[in-house]
């Protein structure tokens, strides 16, 4: 029984000279196409926070364009930092960073407290401090990876996927249930049509076209929606051609203790979710996330957030929907995501280009996202297959943590009467489920893990106890009559459609 997981080296596979798929450089054409697909999957998520905050501030259309452009630019810079890496900064995985939606609520609270004139300066000051603190706290925070054996890991990955489904459904039906066109036949038809189209394209296309099935689905869905009046061209018509965000153009940092504490709490939650995302992505691309990798990734989150505050952006964190895209397409190269970062920078510098991407109707995006987010949940279920769920204790860990994590997903107002600081954590199903899974694993498995550690030390006094515990992970269910789930060794997480017989799939890149 393994309470902990051991560190693993990354780089080449099996110590050979073979280049790992994560480090493979693809031809420029494929890099661009795959990168644009990643941007299409995340654009709405990047643009939404500055749009909401800008509306609360009462910004003019030109200022709103600057705020969105700054968020796109800084998301691109943070993505490059995360995927390419500098020194000990960056996970060097196909990891997309952008503005975390968790920061919206505290930023709106800052707007209501500080007024429209001072709010942006106070927000930027708080984001700057939170980013710097996250950067230096990363090595200590990353040590929690040892508490993520498969039973915890799989639960958290599954919750990441489940937590994204309400976002996709909101894109399809609309955000306001009281609106006249909420869940209208047109919206549902566009969403359902795109959903089916993406599935069919994944089933029947091969090679390169199969890898860009999501992008093709978005393009076709938009073309169908255009004559039906579902494409809004107003943003495109008003967008300026070029704009370069200058440092502190939208406001020099101002420091407020209450605002800083609230954004630091958001950053803490973002670090927890990023840790879970890195573990999930490591499973998908067959490069397990160890302490060193997670520390470098969290440093990139902190550095990206601090840099974002300089150019007018907000708190940066990982985008889970892009993890689903990696699982769906099986394109594992981090340079594809670096290309996506370059595209984001171009969109930030040329708002008119960003307006073109925004032409995709939200129901079309939501239909494609259902497939995308389902891929994340499926990856989590595959990881749970390694956890030995025949063991009743492991089954209880999954049941309890899923039950806790699903609450804010299905009932967003469940913790409405709790203090604001607590709600920042409790309103995230990923955070609550992660905390519950780690705590329950310690409760149910710590005693048995200690016995395994002592047994390993008895056999070899020089053996690392953490390594001994990790080596015991495949025999989790030996206390149970059903050992089938642990008696089989699992390989890297793959996408369901790649397992069909008769499929001549392109080699994973």
C-alpha cells in the first residue's frame, strides 16, 4: 500500500537517446495549426475575466479592448514561460497558462470597496505581491506531490473534468436563465451539432486532420451559425488593428492589505489546482510530475502573474481545458503549446486578430468543449484503474472525496453563507476534492503505508522509504479479495478513440 509516490526523472524514455514526445519539435505548419486549436479552446476563458472586471469598472470600449489585449498578451508570455522554461522556471510540459477565473470574485469585491478610479491599481499591486510570494513558495508547496498516489491523483483528475462541464453547458445554453433566448432551440442545435461533428471527425479522419478535428469542428460550426444570425461581428468591426500594452499603462500598482490577502488566497488555490493539473498532464503525456517539475511549474505561475500585473493582466494559472485537448488529440509536444503562446501574443498585440477568434459563437464552442472536458474526466478514470478500487478503503477514499468535490460543481451557492475567505477555497470543487482525497488517504492508508515502510527497511536498510512505498503502489488491493485492478500494469493514459481496432493513427507527437 503506497501512501506516497516517488520522484521520477524526466527527459528521454528508459534512459535511451529516444526523444520524448513532449520534447519533439514538429514542422512549422503543424505547430501553427495545433497551436491555433489550443487558442480556440481557451480564448473565451482568457477574455471572460477582463471583460467582467471591465464591465464592473465601467470602462469605455477602447479601454476594454486594452484590458482584454493585455490579458491575451500576458497569457501568451506565461504560456511560453511554462512550456519552454527558463532556468528553474516552467514545467516544460504542454501546459497553457491564462487568467484564472477564481480571481474574478475578489477583484469584483475590490472594485466595490475601492471605487472605479483606484481599483485597477489596487488589483495590480495585489497580483504583483501574490505572484512574487508564489514564486518563492513554489519549492515548499511542490512537496505535496508525495501525497498524490493513484487513488488521490485519479480522483482529482476526474474532478477537474467534471468541474468543467458546467462551463461548457453555460456556453451552449447561455449564462442567464432568465434571458429570453436561454437554451433556445438555435443554441441547443448549434451545440449538439458541433458536439456530434467533433465526434464524427475524430472517428473518421486520420493523421493530421484527425489531430485538428476540434478546430475543424469550430470552423464548420461557425460557418453554419453565420447565416442563422448567431455570429456577433460587432467586436471585430470596432477592434483596433494594433496596440502594444505599455508597462503600468492601465494603472501603477497600489498596495492595500485586505486586497492583497484576498488575491494571495486566490493564488494559493490556483497553486493547488495547478499542482493537480500538472499531475494530470504528466499522466497523459507519460512524464510523471515530480517535486522538481511541479516546483518549476509553480514558479512559472508566480512569475507569470507578477509579469501580468506589469502589463495590465491578472493572476495566471493553468487552463484545464487544454489538458483535455492534449488527451483528445494525443499531440504531446510542448512546442505546440509554445506556438499557442505565440498566437496569444499576436492576438494581444493585434486586437483585430483576436476579434476574429471571438467570432466563434459560444454554443459552438460549448458543443466542442463537451468532448474536450470529457477527455479530462476519462483520463482521471483511467488513473483510478491503477488505484486498486477492489480495496474497500480506496473505494471509500474515492467516494468521500468525490462527494465533497462535486458539491460546488452542482450547487454553486452551497457555501454562500460562509466567510468570503473560506468561500475562495470551498467554491472550487477541485480544491475541496483534492483536500478531501489527501486527508482521507492519510486517514485510511497511513497505517498500512507505515507497515510497508518498515518492511522495506527490514529488507534493505539503505532503501529510501518513499521509494519503497512507491514500489508497493501496484499491490494496493492485496488486503482485499479482488486484486484484479492492481495486478495489471498500466501504461500512459490514452484517448478512448485511439484504442479502436483498424485505426491507422499517426504516431503520438
